[in-house]
C-alpha cells in the first residue's frame, strides 16, 4: 500500500472514531436525560378532561383514602369512608395544577434497590391516580422530600426511573380526608356585602337580637333592630364577616339531635333566608351544625363559633 493510501486510511479511521465519540456524547444516557430535563413528567395532551383523582395515603393500601370525582366544570365530590360529600374545588384545582405542572428534574435513580431510600416503596410512598377521559389511568408515586428542601422524589408507576421534581405534593397527599371537603357553611354568593340582617337566638346567647343594615348617607351602618343603642361598627362588621365565612372542621357521620342551643338566621339583600342551627355534639369542644338548605351536618369547633357569634354586649359601645 502506498504512503498516500495508508495516510488516507489513518485519517478515515480517525474520522470514524471522532464521529463515534460525538454520537456517543450526544446520545449517551446521561446526555439524553439532561435533554429531557424540564419536560413534563406526565403527558396528558391539551386541555385534558380529568374525570376523577384517587388519593392514597400509601401506595400499598388496597383502597384510596378518597376519590375526587368531577361533577361539573367547577364542581367536585369526595367519595370515601361512609359517605360522599362536596369537595373543595379550590383544593382539587391546586392538586391538579401541581400534578400537571410537574417537570422532570435530575434523574434520582433507576435502581429498584434504591427506591426505599427515596421513599418510593409501596409501603411508604403516597400515590395519586389520575383518570383522564380517553386515556389509560396514570399513577404517580410521591416519595421523600429531597435534602434541598424544595424538591421531592417522584416516580410514574410502572416506569423504572425516579426523578427529582420541584413540588410540595407530599404535603397535600398527607392531609386527612376532611381536608378535601367543602366545609364552607353558607353558599358562596352569601358574603358580608350581601347580608341585610343576622338574627341570633337560643339558650346559649340569652335575649335574642337582630343586627340590621340600615342606610346612612351614601353608605350604611349596622343597628340593633328595635333598640336605640349605639353599635360598635367595627365589631358588627367583624361578626357579619365571620358568619359568612364560617367553616366546619368535618362532616358528622350521625345526625344532630335535641333542641338547638343556638340559631342564626341570615337574610340576604335579595330576601333569601338561611337558617343555621347549632346542637350539642361530641364532648371534645365540638358541636353539630345543620342548615335549612343542605342535607349535611357539620362538625364545628365551639371556640371558633364563640369567636364568630358575638354576644350583644360586645356589639354595643362607642363607635
């Protein structure tokens, strides 16, 4: 072979080696993972129609803690335990946003033996299952929080690799069943600005009274109906606001019984009337609350209730 031929062969071999090196670098598993970093962890397509979400305290549990089921555009129910209750649309939306927004971070491990260290074994990992119309269900395992403090170890069930993701899903999935309930007592359209009057009566408050909105120049003021007394406007405004924002801490699994010790009647500006009745409940600082418009019995913290409904004496004073 001539010198030129040998030289050409050497350069050809070097070119092949250089190409192999470049291709190996570009398509190596490490580089592929780096290129995939930042991509959505789960792909649901545009405008996915999520019909339900199953929340498991542990992936190994035979049944979910509860199933969040869509009943309308912004209406959800929480099915779990002995009954089905209305679910908090805001909290479901936060969960879905967190799931859909998950981005693939650094590869944590693909070694099954290391999943326990990441909190991704079925006995320790939280699990959430998405049911999307027209697609197979997607199950995610949420493991430990990473040492950085703002990342978690997450794995798509059925796939070998676990990744770091910036999220706080573990906090949401650690909540008790009642966290997902819609426990706001009055309907959403009953707000402080739409209340005409609040009547309070019952053995726990003594003499009944009615806090009434009356015109005052270009605005309004609160008065005690039928009494010529000075009303502390700040206290009256605070009571109206707290009544309209009153929430339970759970739904009762048994109906209230006996005569109510407190009745609150809220009348809206449009004339709609809402009656809340409070009965003695468990002996641990909680009471039962029923309403005139829904079938639910709420468990309410008695201390919260005492800070919501003021005695008449607290509503009187210098403005």
